[in-house]
C-alpha cells in the first residue's frame, strides 16, 4: 500500500511538518519507506489522504470495554478505529477473578490492539458505581492477582486502584501501599484513580514513583491539584520525578477551569484519555478526538496533543514508540483533519467551552487494513 500526500505529525519531524510525504507499506503491513513522491508499483493500493495529517495511531489509555460483565462496559468497536483510535487500554474493569473472560471475549475477539490494567479488587468493576471492589480485604486476593498478572503479562500493562473515599470506605492509605507493592513485584506501573478523599492527594503522591500514573488529574472535586499552592508544588514535583498525570475525562472527572489554570501555571497532562463508558459516551465525553479538541481550543499545541495520545502512552505501556524509528514497524497510523466549527463543548461539571476547531479522524491504518473513522460528536450534530 502507498499512502500519498500525508502531512506527518508526531514523528519528531517538526522541521518538516508542513511538507507532504508518501508512506510505503509492504505486504506484511510494515512501513518500508517515507519520502516525497514515491512511485506506486502495479500491485500496490494507493491511498491519497489529500494533505490530511497522518500521526502514529492514537492510544486511549483509559477506557472501559468489558461489555456484558462490567455494568459500564462498552463494545470496544465504538471507541476504537471508527473514532480514530488504534489501541485501547481498559482501565481495570477486570480483576483476577474475571480477567480470563476479558482475555477470551474482549481481547481475542477484537480486531485491533487491546490491553488492560488489572484491578486490585478481585471482582473488578462488575457494578462500578454501586459496589466497591476494595472496601474489604476479603475482596482482594494478592496471590491470585500476581499469578494472573504473570500469566497474562502480554496483555496486562499495570495495576489499577480507585483511591477514592467512597470506594476505600474503612480502608486507609495502607491499601494504596499494598497496591504499590504488588505493582513493584510484577514490574508494572501503578495506575491510581483520584477523586473524593480519603486518601488525600498529598499522601497518594508520596507512594508513587517514576512510571506510575495518576488519572482524573484535572477533576473539579474537593482537594484536587489546585487546592492550595503547597499541593500544586507537590504535584509538579511528582511530575518532574516521572509520575504521569492522565486526564481520564469521564462523567465526573474533568473541569475546564482547573485544566486552564493548571496549564497556565505550567502543569500539562502527560496523557489525554477519555474514561469512555456507557454513562458518558453520548456526552460529555463522546470520544477521544472530541476530548483532544477540548485541549486544542484551550490553547494546547496540536503536536503536543498528538504526543499525549501517541508517544507518551506508548512509553507508559511499553509499546512501539514511532518517534524513535518507524521503519520496519507494523503500520499503526491515524489520518485526521482539523475542521473549522462554531460549537459548544462541555466538561464533566457543565462548564462551556466555545470551540472554533474540531479534530476529525478520517481513517486508521493497521498494517494493510484501512478503517474509516469519524468524530462521534460531529456525527451527532449532523443527525440533529
């Protein structure tokens, strides 16, 4: 396959980002050459992207796609390539007691890359907002958790704990330290959901090391990253020592005001993700390109946005990093454009953002397969 007239972005090519390139993919689905005006052979399919952007394939590092087992689980397809996303990470919908089902019925049945965090709690998010998976030590089986993680380490990319007061209930910070010990034993990062205290964010940050991830970082709840100057400095220090701060938009966990203030003070998220599930897919989240568009309209540079859905999550998940060398790697690309619009987008707290540009995916290229893509919010507007 030969991709023609691509404006490359997110490949460490800032000096040439306005130039058009061609990308040649061989029969194995590997990228063999990137140059200007490559010539198509007789048996090659030619795809002209007409000056649209081509980036490494987008990765959504926070989704819930254990459909049929978790009460908030989506079908993977609705937030995958048809919305421009090449790779999904499920954020702990499965625990050790039901991960085999996630492997068999989600990973094995999905035609694009899917990975997972494994929940500290054995039952995972079977009834996510009604039944806590970690409020009692009887709901945690460390031996089985470690055995499951070792067995499926090809697919499990981290340990997930929801460090929120409504879920911890009678547990304390020692539960988070337990999760950290598990992550260290299996050699994987710890992903921590933050929300209502207890535990306090300042105590959570003390537990985390380089490579670990805090998700829902820009929520608008009590005692978040901008509670006071002291906690903000602690967050900045944690980021400087390698702790990653993820958006995890979700139904209740992203606030425009917090995001704008934090970025003005020099704190940008390391990764942009959706926390897509049944209760937010039709607003306020919609999909990853809509979430990315919110940051574009908040003033973040487009290339930085692309790195936060490609290079940075690839580093955290130990996947191929296309910024180092793309040649001879399996094609995992997203084709997209920027559409001029006049519309309103909302955060999780009902705050409005006037938007004049929208990121619109056109297709995802996986090996030699091309999947048409769209922006779900734009599609919704066109229907109405």
